[in-house]
């Protein structure tokens, strides 16, 4: 607990130490973990390669730091509280000791199926405790997990299986979400027509009928049958990959962000304990899905490393009605609640009636993540959920950063609506202008970079190191470029302004415009398309697609619906465009480049001043696009 920040001056002291003596700073924190062999050197790095190594030559297993290290101290403490999609189904409470045995037993089952250290294992599962068991069992044997959000389509799943050459898939029969029963295993079956794995392990959740291929597909309950519920954790190197998580970027193909073991372990625990000011016995709830980085770092690894009780919810905020979140907070006396602005905005629209019947007095800290939180949503969250007494931690970070980089320390850093406030210890930010000149001092606005490594940062993109270099380390020399715009105000506080690249953030989900365009273009009647984001009241950003089509075979309405279905099939329902406008042409320069600036303006409805359009091949097309705006 000595790593806990308790006061504002403590924060400044720690921050200063982390900058002047970074190696000593992180060594002190890493010393509280269990190492099979201590590291030789804390940090080796250059951002040219990039080549970043933390706790060099250290040997460990992250699950020993969750279990063996602590079982005698708090084996009986609840590790996971699971709340079903159905409020009438009894939840589950799993202690650290029980979870340890589940993880050991399942990791023994994986070994028996021939899964070894370094093998890639895809996890395509709903929000059930076995999904966390699956992740931890992989980590226990040194296999690299790659969780794919269970809402992604079979095509998206197949792409990921192929990219990381997965040996096995861990999945379920189906998934309960709201009033829907969603097929899961059949999506895996479809994906495996375009890819292959040796083993599929299926956890029974919905009990629906599924196809089981002989010799390839096995039931979870069968593979653990008779397996020992103890084992020795496999020794891995500090820099051995812990997991790959695919995320969208500016180009069409999602990239596999690689996180390694020791640095990720140290940073997720440290940031979790400090940002949320977690104390033993508190009930902590993060509403993310384990398919996203937030679920990895702040449902599973960070909280479990810190000995926290982490709540896992299978369902959705509006089922059976929009009071479900508040019901759950009352039911379990949740102390820290961490959700996304899109959920807050959606729930705001129901007013305070769904909240009033529930006792939210247990709450101590509220968190926000995934996209900029607008002031109105911030104030509503603060007043109605936090009863004007709970600090909000607006946490800025990314799949690539592994953990929270900019955030208030709950109850310690004075907050300001819509500001992520200040960097955590160890995080050295820089704001640069488009030419790469650093903007020093306060009251500046530019692109957000990080100039010094932190333990949980991305190491590479799977199978393509150059892509990692090009995407993050080439735009501004010697710095990690986040892709976000930022403002540092007169108080030195950071406010994230959103993406400055071709990534859009829809309900907190990252989507590459090129990725959506590629999916649209799969429709046989589509000739060309261009996708941009536009402001959306609930989702933060919506997807607006301009599409050139062969119109001779369909009505416009049918075509629009078919295009939406195509995108759903290729990526998943989350990528479905909100608006599709069929256009006669796209605003292109003479060199054939689409002027997205114009398309963004039309999509957001600011069509009075289109700026300079003289370099366009056909300026008239702009008027046609404005006239047909959706
Ligand atoms: C955005 C999610 C403003 C940002 C953890 C970032 C935010 C992208 C915030 C990463 C925040 C995340 N305020 N914007 N508090 N948190 N973002 O990889 O644009 O799914 O680059 O990681 O979400 O999304 P990702």
C-alpha cells in the first residue's frame, strides 16, 4: 500500500520523482510484486525502433501475482461478483481461492490440448466469469490470448484468427444480451470456414443447440473433468507477450496491439489502485466488455492484481429497464463505478425517475472512459449519480497505452467538467503543432504525444513491427503519437478534444473510416464510398457514409438497408452506418484524393462556408452532396 497516493502534494512529489528518476520510481513499485527472478535493468528503450523493454530479464507469471502471492492473506475474499443479464437469475460470487482453482484446472485442460507457451488463443466469449478464467489460464501457461469482442462478425473474427495464427478458440454456445439470445458458436463455425484452428472449447451458457465437430470442438465442462485444480505457473520473461488486442486505426486492417507481461502488470495495478483510490473490501464495477482494453486492464488484470472485488455484468444498461445500473449498484453496494459517456448520455434521456427508487449511498468514486465526456453529461453524472459528493475520474487512455495515462486521482485532484486533468506519475506528455514543434507553457492546443516510455505501453503490432513504428513513432520524431487532439488550459489541465486522424469513436468504440469503407465496398452494387464521423447526441460520434452506387437494380431504400446489412456482416452491428447518402460523385482533388474536410462539414450540417473548393476536379458535386444531405 506504500504506492498509494493520499494527498495532492503526494501526487506532485511522486510525479516529480517519476520524471527525475524513472528507473528508481518504477523499481520501487515493481518490488512489491513476486518475481521468479528479479530484473537486471529497469528500462532499455529507444523510440526509433521502437524498442522498449521494462524490467529486463525479469522472470515471472502474472497469475502468481494475483493468486499465490496473496492466497494466504485473502483467499476467501470475493474476487469476482457476476451479475446475470436476467435479474431473476442468481448471480455468482467467486473467491480468490475458487478462482485460483478454476484457472489452474482450466490451464491444465489447455495444456492437455497441446496449447503451449507462446501459442495464440482467441477468446470469443460473453461476459461470464469463464471469460476471465480463460484469459488468466492462458496467462498461467504463457499462451498469448487475443480476446475478440463477441459482437464482431465471423469475417472480423476470421481475420483475427488468421492474423495471429491462433491455435485454439475459447467460446460459448450463445450469449444473453437484453431480451436477445445471440449465437456465438455458430459465428465461430462460420469464421472457421475462412480460417482454421486445432481446438475449439465451448462453454455452455444459453444451452442452445450447437454443432460440435468431432476431434476439434469440445465442451468446457468435459475438458476440465478430472483435471487437477493446481499447477505450477509457467515462467515467462518480462517482455514475453501477455496478449494481443486488435484495434482500429487509419488504415483498413485492424492491428494487433501487443502488450507484454511485467510492465503491463505493474502499471495496471498501480493505476487502478491510485486512480480509483481502491481500498480492500470495496466493491468495484466497470461496465466495459472484456473484448475491449478497458475490460482487460480494469475488469480483469488491474483489479485482480490489487486484490479487489470486481463486478462483471453480462447484460445491458436498459434491460429489463433503464434502472438496471442503479439497481445493481444498490444490490451490491458498489463503491467505485466506471462507465462510458455514451451510456451516461443514453440513460440521461430517461430522466431521474429510473434512479430515484435506488439507494446509491455506497458510491464513492465515478469513472468515465472511452470518449470525451461533454459537460452536460459530466454534470448529470456528478449530480444525479454521484449525489454531488463523488469525484468523477475522467480517464484518458487507449488500447495502445495499456492503462490510464491522464486522469484525476479520485478525491485528490480537483476536477473540472470535461477535463481528464493531469498525467499520472510516469507519464511525460508533450503537445505538438502539426509541424512537430512542441508547444510549451499553458493555454495551448495541439496533438497529444508522450515523450518517455511507461511500463504498459504498446511494444509492437503483431507480425508487423514496421506498422507500429509508422503509426505511432514516425509522425513526430522521438515521441509516441496518440492520434488525439488536446488542449492544456491556463491551469495546466488537459482536455482531450478527440481524434485528429481517420478514426471515429462511436459509443466509445473505435472504428477506422477505411475499415467501414472497405466493408461498404463489398456490396456488389457499390462503386465507391467515403465515411466520416459526425456529432451524435448519444453515441458521441455517428457514422455518415457517402456512397456511389449502381442504382439500376434497387430502390434507394433497399440499397441503403442492404449496405447496412453488409457492414454488419463484415464487421459487426456496431459499425453499421447511422446515415447513408447515395451520391453521384465524391469531392476529389485533381490528384484523386477525397477531400474529407468537405464531407465532414456536410455531415455535421455546417454547409454555409465550404472553404476553398477550387482544387476540386468537379466543384459542382459539392452542391449536389449538400442538396442530398441526410
Ligand atoms: C478516446 C479506450 C476523451 C480517445 C480506453 C482515444 C477518450 C481513444 C477518453 C482510445 C477520455 C478514451 N476522454 N477521449 N477520457 N478515453 N478516449 O483504444 O480518442 O478503445 O484515442 O481505448 O478513445 O480508444 P480505445
